[in-house]
């Protein structure tokens, strides 16, 4: 069993979070409602992988776009999944090392690396 991987990012308003979790068997990207009652915090999810990852904890990053309307999952600096909180939509997931992600161009706009 592979090691667990976890990363998250909370929007500056403190109301929503993007969370990636690989539990040793499957990996999911979640949109959380921070203020919701226990058991109701997960707003939506995207399955990312169902096998052992070929990436490490250090190669995973969850981050918000510049306007904090979208939260994305990056694996090796490539955007693999997006929750568009503003529009209530999601896209991506289904990571495969030999394939390219299927994120529409309009969902990619606004993401930048800030270190």
C-alpha cells in the first residue's frame, strides 16, 4: 500500500476549501464547505485515481485562482481538476501519467503560482 497524500487550500474568506486526499488506495479531490455541519462539509468530489500514484506529496498542490472563484488540483504543476465555485461546476480528475488532463481553457484562466 502506498503512503497517504494530503493537501488543501482554504479560500481567504474562510468559507470553502479544496482538499486532495489519497488514502493509500484511491485519490479524490473535494470541495468543502467549512461552515457546514459535521457530516455535510463535502459539497462535491472528483475521483482522481484508483491506483498507486506515480507522484509524491511534494508534487501535489491545491490552490485557488487569483479571484478565488475556482480551486484547482495541480500534480507536477499541471492542472488536473477544478471546482468552479462561482458557477457551481467541476471538471477534470481521472489522472493518468501518460495522458493529458481535460480541463477546458476557460477553467484554466486565473491560476498562477505564487510562492
